[in-house]
């Protein structure tokens, strides 16, 4: 059914594009490296018997026609852009496994009722411009020209980069699909965590994609001399921030899926012998259930206010981003479990803590995801690795899942 050697060989070929001296792969959106990667994959798509095109936002699309060309299409895919010095499996596995699935169907003469398309989405990572999921936003019809203004480190905007790539930013709405034109979206992706590996499993069924809530905390107290200010007379925002951070850890840990992370912090004025006067730090809070995430957020905010009031420190909170979590469709989860059973693969259900293009498609169609085991849970790193066997198992499950979805009326 699935040609594991061909899939692996193509992953290795793609992995040669964008390699950097520091190690790993850097393939940014609308770059020469991305163009070379698209051209390579377009060739694979043609070998698979697919019709190939690029849409108005640069998504690369390979289509296998269905017995009913007018039926809603089943979408599969992922992305081929990377973070700086990233790995070779985050994104490419989903794209190349999708091509392999359709090539296997083509070679075996399998007929599908619904058309099937495999997509290499434009700029999932958001590395170049700080604004990601451009391709999936375009497909969903939510991308606007007003959002094409962010610039990269060289001052080139998204719109300008699109023009240099032969795209017209004014025509991005042409990429949008309508709900009646899409039946489902399924993505195979590496887990980027250790859950499957810890449980000795090759593949997993994704229950939902956690939505990130990003918040900026600003705590203001009173700077002072470290030696001349008694402890009971201090208004130290850093000490208050430490309490808030412990609260974040405690509150997130009370729930089975919630995670809270402080990944960025600045202390002012920043002297060894100066009591800080101002502290800024970030919070990244995630869960696949928005109600639970909101509950955790509210608990953290109540405790932060109490801590700062007790320490006589001013607290200001700024919302940076609020992306709703996405629940994967039960019908697709069931199809994935049945596919695993048919392949004799034990599986489990687990959430995705990382964001994926499927988050943007929720209002367009049912969304589902398959995870493949990540070695040591490492991702966004040159050491990122998923074995040939696990890649093949993920592709086999994807094959059966897609065939099931594309065969149903």
C-alpha cells in the first residue's frame, strides 16, 4: 500500500534544501529555499498522477480527482517552511505522506468518490514575518490585505514578498474555499512531544489543538539601593513576579491538559545592586478546552492581583493574543482509530499543545490530526527525528483515514 522507502527518500531529498552551517534547516516563506522545495514537491505530485497548481496565497496543491468531481473535497497536508535551524520532519512529513497516499491510490487504481487534495500550506511557522498560517488563513477566507503589512528583518512586508514571488496581494480572496466545497481536513504531523514515545506507541489520535492565550504582565514597584533599603520597606516587583510565576505553575498543574509558560522576562533597571523598579514578563497559557483555559486564566489573574496588592506593587496586564482552541471532529477521530486497528497499531488519544494549520479551518470543515512519534520529543531543532517505520505507520493510517472520508457520500 504505502511505499515506505519512497516516502523516506523524498523526506531526505527535501531535507537537503535550506540546510545551514549552524545545523538544521532554514526555509522561510517566499524565499528561494521555499521555492526550490515547492518545485521539488510539485515534481513528486506529478509523479503521483496529480494535477498541480498554486493558489493566490502560494499554497501548493496536488489534486486527485474523484468519481464525483463536484463533491466536496477532502484536504490533507501540512507545511514546508521551517523555523531557523529547524528539523526535517515538522511539516514535511504531512505534505510528503499526503503525496505518498495519493500516489499509492493512483498506482493501485483506487477510485475515490470525493476529490482529494494535498496541500503544502504557505508560512505556517510565522518565522519570517511574525505572522503565521498565511496559507490556511487564505483557504479559510479569513486573511485580509490589512494583515499583509508585517515586515521581516530586512524591512520587506508580506505583501512585498508575495509580489516578488509572483503573487498579487490584492487577489488573496481567490484562495478562499466555501464550507460546501470542503468535506474534511486531515493532517499527519510529528507529535513534537514525548507522550507517544513514553507509552511505546508509533501513532496517536489528536483530540484537539490547544489555543494559545498570550498575556504581558507589567509590575511596577520602587527602585532602590540594594544595601540601604530594609526588606520590610521594599516594593519589589521582581519578588511579586516570582510569586505570580509560581501561581501560574500551580494553577496550570491542577488541570490535566493545561500548560502555562513564562518564556520572556525583563527587569529594569537591571543592576546587581539595585532593587528592581519594573518587571515585564509573558504568559503563554494553553488548553484544548476554552472554558478550562478561561478558568485557569481567571484564577491566575485573581491571585496576581492579590499578590501585587499585598506587596504594594502596581499590576498592568495586556492581552497579546487569544487563539481559540480547536476540538478535532469525533467522526475523523473515529476514522483514525479504525485505520489504526486495521493496521494492527495500538494507539491513544492525546492533545496537541502546538498550533497547526487546521486551527484556521475549523469554520470551514471538520478537522482531524494524526500524530507520529517524535524521538525524545525534540522538535524545532536539528536533532528532530521520526523513524522511517513511524513515518510509514503514520502514512498508512493517513491512507486508510483519507480513503474512508473520500469514499463516504
